[in-house]
């Protein structure tokens, strides 16, 4: 036993000597080199300048007035300017002080940039600001959001920053003329605040990004769409931007899924025409009835409730498919398809009024249908048991909706685009219209939002051949459902180029 023990020790000793020898030999071949230039990281500066360009609003002995009189007064004018190099997002708020005794619902306001046309009507204070930790306002009662945006940073030369973006605002305040004697002797006190947040210099607001892209004359890409001024579409003559063609680069990552960008679309927010990016899920979440009761009123449709309750809140409940018994639906975040997650919900603009006007036939060209979708024509019947209203609503504030007929028809591209836009949307299965339209999918009927105004039971859909029809089985029938949403103006594009392999990556800045 002792002999064996000694041999083991000798072997270990030899191994140690070998390791030391190898280490010393290796050290002879080590070389070092030193970097000639220092590594430098320069931190950009972040600063906003707020300049009052007029006196504060001070209305003594005032009284309720009409919008025209209220807008004829003297505005409070102020300018905000990015005086540094880092891009920033700003939130503009009106903060009511708790010494104010006048009910805010009696106040009307108008706010516009000096680069914009002065509005002809006022608005109610309605956008409550729940993010109060950065306001720093003493004796705060209520905070209202007036506007938000992004100011790009300037350039720094020899330590001096210049060319930072700036914007000048004009604010009017007055008492609504519908107010009565209850406002007598009351006061309204409020201050304007601007809150800023630095953002990634590579981030671009999604709506500004789409505007910046070049339009194309043919093929796949982004097209301008202009609309005629008319009473039926409330004069919405702003140019829109729509992706069109067989497979344009409009892929976007949203809700951790692939969606597609419809384009930059005219919307109604607080009775004012603005533009928002509209997107649609690339694949249906299933096939369901538009309304299980067979009535084409979107405000009470079972599909509207499915999208804005079960799907929006990522929960479970009953879904409906024709005359069959209700089926259990589960849109929790572990399912496929899943509902909307919290990040996606924060990107949706729920202040957009979805227009749900209708039309009687699909024998109509796209530009006319666009007017009808946004018009005031509703189904000509209405069950008395619904309520006592004599007319059906033509708009609804929802987070999730469906495609309009013209979302589909304006998406045709290629050499046939001009021909197709002169055709009735019913005939989009001709002249290769549907096969040059990225929304079309063979052998799949897809629901649209617009009701048929000639009857209470029908709605429009894209049929399996590419035509837009009134559903023969009525809205109680079954069709594929592609959720669609409008992104709020705080959403930015961080990365990607819109291709299938590199979709746009979105994020939502804090405010």
C-alpha cells in the first residue's frame, strides 16, 4: 500500500512540473498592443424652451357665448422649441387648479398650431390625463390632454445647437353658450404644462414615416388617394396614403404578431378630421357571425362585442356562428389566436370615431363608397324594442373594428389600378383587380364593417371570388374576421423595412 502511494505522488509531481513548463513557454509568445485613439461617448443634450408670446387669458365679467364669438377673442399664444440635439416627445396639458369653481364641462376651447388653419368650432375638455407624476402642479384638481407630438433635435456645431424644431400654439377658452345661470359668479383657473421625454433618435412617428415615403405610379407600394369635397363625407378632402398591390412592404409587428398597414387614413376625432395609421391582422382570428340576431347595427352587433370585449381584453366567453349553439372562445395570451396584450392596447387610438354609415348596393365605385361609409345613411328599419331613437348611430368610439369596403378596393395596385378604381366594387373579380390586391384571399369570405342601408339584415363582405357583395345569408351568416385598429399618434417605428422578413417594429412613447 505504501509503495503504491509513493508512485502516485511522483506522478502528480511530474504533472505539476509539466504544467509549469508549458505555462512559461507560452508566456514567451504573448504580445500586447495599445489603442492609439481614445474611445469616446458623447451624450446628447436634452432641453425644451417654453416662450409665452402673449398675455394669459383673463376674461373678467364674461358670460356664455357661441363658438364664433369665443374664437373671435384674443388667444393665449406660446411657443415650445427643442433647443438641444435629442429628439423628444411632448405632452401638452391644461391643468385645472382646485380653487376653480366652474364645472369644466361648461368650458370650451380651441387649440391650433400657427402652421394650421384656425378652427371654426370649439371642443369640450374631454381627454383626461391620468399620468400626473411629472406635472408638478400645486393644488391640481384635474388635468386634460390638449395635444402631443414630437420635436426633432437640432445640430451641434462648435458647441452651439441650432435648427431645433419648434411649434407655436394658439389657445382659446370660453364658456359654452349652452350653460345657464349655474355659472353665474363662478371662476375657472387653469395653467398650461408641457412635459417632455427624450426618445430614440432613430424612432420616427408612424404617421410621419408613411408621409415621408415616395408614392409609386404602378406596382406594389404606397399610393396617394384624394377625395372630392362633398356634404356626404363632411368635406374630408385630405389626401390619404394607401398600400396597394399584390404584396407591398406593409408588414408590421403588432401584438407580437404580423399585421399589415392599410395606410394613413382620414378619421374623425372630436369632430375634427385627423389622420391615423390603420392596420389589420394578417390572418383571421376565426369565422363568426356579424350579428347573431341578424340585425346590421354595429353598435349592438355580437361581433363588435367579441372584438371589443373578449378579444380586446384577452379573455374568454361565447362566440356565435349562424344558428348553431354558442361556442366557447378563449383569447387569453397563451392561445393562438390570442387577444390583445397590454402593449398593443396602449398603441390603439380609442378616440377615433368609427364611421358606420351604410349603402344599399355594391354597384358603386370606390370614391362613392368612401363617401357612403362615412356618411349618414342607415338601415331603413329598426326594431322598436331596441330603444326609442328614431335613427341608427353612424359612428362609434371603439378600439377594434373591421375593414371598410374601400380599405379593400383602394388596395388594388399594378397596371390595373386605374381601371379597377373606375369599376363597381361588385366587379372586382374581373380584370385582375382582386389578384392585384393584397387583402384578397382566394376561397375565403371576409366580413366588412359597412351595413346595407336598404335592409336591416344585410352587411357587406369580400366573397371568395374577390367581389364585394351583400351577404346572402345576412349578418347572421359566417365570415372570416380580421381585426383592424387605428394607431395613436404616440406610436413610432423603431426598426424594420416593412418586408415580410423584416417587418416594421413599433413602440409607444410614454405619453
